[in-house]
C-alpha cells in the first residue's frame, strides 16, 4: 500500500537525520501524524491515542510504537519491517495509572537509548504536557530538546510525486467548489450545500477518489463572512447574503485548498469594490512570486497593492501546506508575512489566502501554488472573481 517508492522514504529519513545531526539530536520522537506518515507511510485514524515514530540516528529504520490494535495497520501501510513495529497493550489507553510514554521510555531503556539527546515535538497537537512529563520522569539521564518543526522543514520542498498528488487534489477541489457554488441559492439550507461538497470531495473524479481533508468546509454566510473560520448551520441562505467557501481537495493526504466568495443576488458597490481589491492584490502577488524571494517580500507585494485602495491586512496572507491530518492542512513552517525570512525554492507549496474581513462582511479568494524554477504555478483552474448568483456564469 505504499504511496511512494522505498527510495523516497529512505531519502526522507536521511534528510531528517541530517537535521538531527545539525541539532545534536540522537533520538527523535515524532508524534505529528503527518510527520509519521511522511517518514514511514503509516496512515490510520489512530492519532486520537498516543503513537510515536522513533528515529534513532544509528538505526536504518525508525520504530513505530502505538496501540496494539493499530499495529497491523502499521504493517499494512508502512515500509518498516515487523521488528520495528512495537505495540503497547490496551490498558495504556486513556489510563489514569499508566501512560504510553511510560512504555516508550521503557523501550528506549531496553535498546540502550536512555542516555541520549532526545528531540521531541514540543508544540504539536498530539504531544501533550503529560507526554513530556512522563518522558522526563522515565528517562532522567536523557537530555530533551525541542524538535517541533524538524521534520516539517524537511517536508517543505516536495518531490515530483508529491506535486502530482497535490495536482490530483486540485482536480477534486475544482469539482467540490463548483458543486458548492451550484448548490447555493436562496432558501437552500447551508447543511445541504455542505453535504453536496462532501460528496464531491470524497467521490473525486472518474480516475481517482478523494481522501478526507484535514479541515471541514468553511462556509460562513451573511455577516458571518466578517470572520474566516466558521462552518455552517441548518439555516437557509437568504437573498443579499455573501457566502465564503474555503475548501480543499485531498488525495493520499495531500491537499489543495481553494477559497471563493459567492453573492446571492446583486452585491452592493462596496462588496464589489472589496472583491476587486482582493483579486487585484492576489494577481499581483502571484505574478511576483519566484525562487529567491523571501516570504516577507511576497507579503510586501500584497500590502503595497491593497494600500493603493486604502486597505491593510495585519494577518499573514498564506502558509506552506501539503501533507496533513486534522485539524490543519498547513505545515507550520513558512508563512507569507512580515518577518518571515524563509527563501522560496522550487517545489515549495503554499496556500495564498489574502482575504479581507471587515466588520459586516468579508471577501476571500485564494489559490494554492507551487514555486517553479522561474515563478509559480497555481494548482487549481477556477474563475478568480466574485461569483454572483443567480447571474452565475457557466464555465
């Protein structure tokens, strides 16, 4: 079931070890499910319980440690051999008397790794304060260092096959976005539109199906478009409502996000003007992107463009993204904002989402792109404009 050749996984592992050497790390405890997948291929909905991938600097393969009933999932989806798949018993699961990191500590003791410098992902969703406390207690002779984005930084430049998966995800998000737009009209319940979107996201195309995206469809409407991260209700849409759709296609855990704004009926001039500003800034930013620019320089193009129309935006306008699990498709590395000196390189991938949210309404129009040798390539092919209904154009 491997989605990449073994050579690619081994290259990822070697690149990770190079980063470990730079930081003086001898053992890396990986808990981010995307990083576990990236290094091993393991793919399961088991991240609600504690699981780790241990990369040891002088071991050829990482060790997967997780719940016993998930061990066969590791055997089926990961490239590592069975000797490197170590299950813990179910009495460790959500117990008040023992903890899976006690088990991890004991394994490290058994294999002679209890006095080494250990990197842990301190600021990830699935590594808790108790995880850290238990490791410190169980391995008192070890030195712990923060390795939160070590693997994420390795992931930031994609292989050609990863890019192809994101291109497949873009075909899916085109279909899902069109289905959502076609379904939105006065009197239709928001939840029914989302049901159509979900169907399109999962059924995919005739050639390939979709995976579950890391984020649910975000569909604020009316005044709720003044903020970006609301979902949906069971209320019907009303004439005069703007509706923001922020979605992603997902293929083999690789994402291609896309956002568009729909207006039910004829928008007032202020809404049209804001949409024009957002699209102008987005186009100018995409045109400027090329290898060698910093993330900060990319953001500056956007800021200068919208400033001509009297607008400003304090939050970032994008972030690196690709492989991930809930609750986020972002990679938690580079952000398109002031102060980020990350230098763009070919096959870095970003979601450029320069939305503007005012007190009563907002506009989002976004694109996902990869950096090329000379500029950038947008993943999805979808009209880049405020979409007006019922006067919806047919493309």
